[in-house]
């Protein structure tokens, strides 16, 4: 008798092939990479910049992807912070013919960089693709605000949205959480936080090339840690800022709410369906592969898609990368499959 069980999503992923020396950029990604290098050469070098200057430079570089944004209604609002913390700034994005429901979007940038303005394209594209309102979150950032402050801001926005869904018809449909890079980390950690607290979790999660652990010696860090945009040294710095205190057995970075791959199987088993999108040429490729393995062991409904030939952050480049446009459609397919 044939085995009726569905094939493991991980069975589709040939990690050894993805990490092989011949793995390289697609033609489109190569053109984008040349463009990035030419544009960056026009900017002042970051060496010696203060942190505020680095943030300004990051925002300036990010704006190159924010031309011709999908048009829609955008309402800026403030959500009460958690436990007396400052209010959290958000943008509520409403596409034409939005169905009931909402997705929270949490931006990347190593926890310490980026904003709802620098990452405007991803939530707008998600809103259009899903036909759903998207609430983009401006969380506090390290090193001024270390863990758990950024996470608590994201939890505050989730709790506000889940409460609004009980009273407002426009939010009464599926509720999702999405994030890229450090934002995917915060999205996953936020769900684990709420499971621990015995509170409602989203109906599903759409997570794009996320940070799920603190191992900077994985095969993908070794293969793609230099020369592919996101650098291993940068990620080590970001982790030190977000979860300072070294690497001893009780270090903050080993908290499952910082490194979700460390969470217990019992905790992971209570997650809603999770979609994992990974970039093929990314130091964080093994992070996505590793958390997928943990989800599978825990019996979580999940899927994983590796987009070959593209760098970390590729989903902001929809105007130049067909693979980015394809990534949104695959996320939509998963969302519709698990939310009905």
C-alpha cells in the first residue's frame, strides 16, 4: 500500500547543493548587485559613522526600492505600549477591495535599523497580494532598547489587533503575522510569547528569511557570510546589540524568545501554520532550514520555499526581481490554503 502521508517540505530542499561553490546569483540578481554596488559607491563610507548617521545611511539606501509603491490608503496610528511602555507607531495599509482580516508586518534591519518608512514596499505588496489590510509596526530598537523591548512592542500591537477584531468588522477575518529578517524573528518570538502567556495567536505566520538562532558558524554563514550583501560580522554585531551579555550557558541570546530554534518541542507544537521563505544566497539560509526541522519534529503545519540565486532582502526588490514577485504569490497560496 502506498504511504498516503504528504511528503516533508524539507525533503524538497537539497542543502548541500544550495551551499555548493557553484551556487551563484541569477542574471537578474547579478544586475541588481551591480546596481547596488554602483549606488553605494556614491555614498559616504560607513566606517567611522555614529549610529544615528548609520541609520540615516540605511534609510537612504532603502529608499531606492520604494519608488512606484502600490497605491492604497495608509493611516498612521499609535497603539498603546505593553505594561506602560511608550505607544507604538504603526501604519495601517488598506488596499482596494480589502477583505475582512489583517496581517501585522514587522520590518527587518538587524533589530537596530529600518522603519515603517524604509520597509514600505513589503507591507504594501503583501496587502495587495493578500487582498488584506496590513499593519506595519515601528518597534523600539537596540542598542538603546535591548530585548525584550522590541518584542514587547510587537506583542502590544498584536494584542491591540486581536482586541479590535472582536469589535470592528474590517478586522473580523483571518489575522496573520508577517516579518522579514529580524522582523521574522520578532514575529516568531511574539507567537511563542503569547503561547506562554496563554493568549490567542495569529491564524498563520508568513516569515521571510528570518533570524531564528545565534549560531554564526552554520554552513550558510561560512558560505555566504561575505560578498552577498548581509555580512556575518554585521549579524554578530546586531545580536550583541539586541541580546547583550556574551555567550555563556545563561546568555540572553539563548532565550527561545531571542533564538526560537531553542524553544521546546512542546512550545513549538502549539504554533499556528508557518510559511518560511528563504533566500538561496543568504547567511541565514540554515536558520530557515533549522527552524523548519524543529517545526516538522513538533508536528506544526508548515511549508518552506528556498528562492535560489537571490540575496537576503530580495523581497524589497519586486520591480527588478521576478523571483521576488513569485515569493509573494507563494506566500499568498499558503495563506489561502491554511486560512480557508
